[in-house]
């Protein structure tokens, strides 16, 4: 009896340590590239959830909620460093963040946390969109220069549309929104990639905070035995967050010593990983 208990306990601790290490990696990448770390979290969280007995019926909802929770801590710790360095763009962040909040909460309520939500349909759309943005990002990086952002009378409207796209991707996938916010700002608005990264982290901080609060008050159809509030499973979310808070500031500092061209290529690489991941998910679904 005691032997089986200790074996089960040790196995559970391995999953939590796995989440902590994933938080370190995701936090560093989030701070470095402005993506919030969701590219890592959405891969590792389902594995950990399955291993610790979370019901399969709502594993997608649990994954998105806990990924967003970790993304909030990633952006929070990174934004503290950005504020200290006086590179916090409050106007752009508020415009995009407010639109992103409304979009993400509506999608969580009326799409994601419903029985008819099809992640595969969304994956197909996001793959096409990200492929276009990947090509544009690589072209910008290969040019080795950024054009100056043109702020015309419709600039605020354009920021709002970018916030809408970020909020939608964050709610529908748990990625954090940075994978579309940064390419939009960098390739369509011709914004310097460092500024785009900083704005993305600010927007992720606002939207992920509100989405986390929302997820905490959701009625869970398939509750887990682990301590949770709504879809937030605290042993899982806090294991990730512990690694995130440690590593995210180091990612921000590392981005300062890299050239804009190198950051563009790195972002393109991880954007390609997201696309490959989505294609694999689509292939698994079709088979």
C-alpha cells in the first residue's frame, strides 16, 4: 500500500518538475520574443494533464486556461523589466489590450467552452495565416532593416484590429496572441521588431489576466480531483508559473543584446514550429 502511494507520488512530482522546466523554457522564449511562452505550454500541458488524471473530455479547455495563466506570469515579469527600461508603450498596449479582452472573453464564452468548438477548423485557418506571416517576417529579416511606422488617422483602428486578432488566437488556442500580434506590427505596420515584442508582451499581460479570471469562474463539466478553481488547476499552473517568473526577465535582457535581424530570424523559427505543430494536429485529426 505504502509502496504504491510513494510510486504514485513520485510519478506526480516528475510531471510537476516537467512543468517547471517547461516554464523556464517558455518564460525565457516569452521574454526574448514577446510571445508569452504559449508555444511551449500548449505542447507540454496536455501531456502533464493526461499523466495526472485530468478528464479527457475537457482537456483542451484545461490546456488553454492553464497556458493563458502561465502566459500572464510570463508577460508580467517581462513587463516589469520593460517598465524599468522605459520601453513600455502604454497607448498602443491599452488600445490593443482592450479590444483583445472583449474578443477573447466573447470567444471563450460562446465558442471555446462549448461542446461544438472545433479546434481543428481553427488550426486550418491559423496555419494559412501564419504561413503568410512567416514569409513576410523572413523577408523583413533578410532585408536587414525596418521602415518607420506610419501613424495616420486610421492607426488606432489598425491597432484595434491587431488586438482583435491577438485576442482571438489567445482564446482559441492558448498561444498568448503574440504569434500574430508581432508579425502584424512588424510586417504590416513596418514597426521595429523590438517595439513590436514589447507591445505584444503588454497586450498579452492584459488579455491573459482577464482570461484567467474568467476561466476561474467557469462551470467545469468534468471536474478533476486536483485542487482547482474553474479550469485553473493550481498545482499545474503554479508549477509552470514558478519557472516562468524566473526565466522571463532573462529573456528580456537577452533580447537587448541581439540585433533586430537576429530576433526576426529567431521569431521566424519559432513561428515555423507553431505551424508544424498545427499541421501535425490536423494530420492526426484527419487520420
